[in-house]
C-alpha cells in the first residue's frame, strides 16, 4: 500500500468513530464519509477513493485509529525525530522560567530595595 503523505497530513485532522460492524464514520469540518472493510481491504465512499482507488485520507485516518503499522511508519516521515540534544535544550530553557526561581529572584530584589530605602530614611533623619 503506497501512502500519500499529503493525504496523511489531512487525515490527522479528521475524526473517526466506529459504527456497527466493521464500518467507521470519518468526519471533517465539512465532510462525512463511511469507511468499511471487504475482502480486498478498506473501502471509502468518497470521490477521491472512487477515482484513485488508493487509500484516501479517510482510509488513512481509520488506519491511524486502528494502529495500522504502515500508516504509523509513514507518519514518522512527517514528524521530526526528537534528538537527545533537543530534549536537553528544552529542559534547560524551561528551568529558569520555573515559578519557584522567578519568585525567589523577585523577593530578594524587593528585600534589597527595602533595606536601601530604610537606610536613606535613617540618614535623612540623622541630618535633620
Ligand atoms: Zn475517502
């Protein structure tokens, strides 16, 4: 089965719901199609399947929902493989932004301002 990656990209954004028997309803923002099984494999009632005969986005969506190995392998070609370096960069970047460290920084700065203001007041009173 040859999987068209453009159709697969569209398939990811469709919803699928199992119906009675081996039939799935595949819905998009403006479409509703039924995918069913027969001896030759999955069939769809859409025009794309009727003209091309290959797996349309609705059939690919059912493949994703059912954990079809070929469809999931094809999906790998669309997604970047996260490397260890990318994961490490992400964690080190998110660490200083954690709410705990930001709160500590602000508190120490605030405390410093208070001490400074107090010292200026004391000096002022001493002069007067
Ligand atoms: Zn279809």
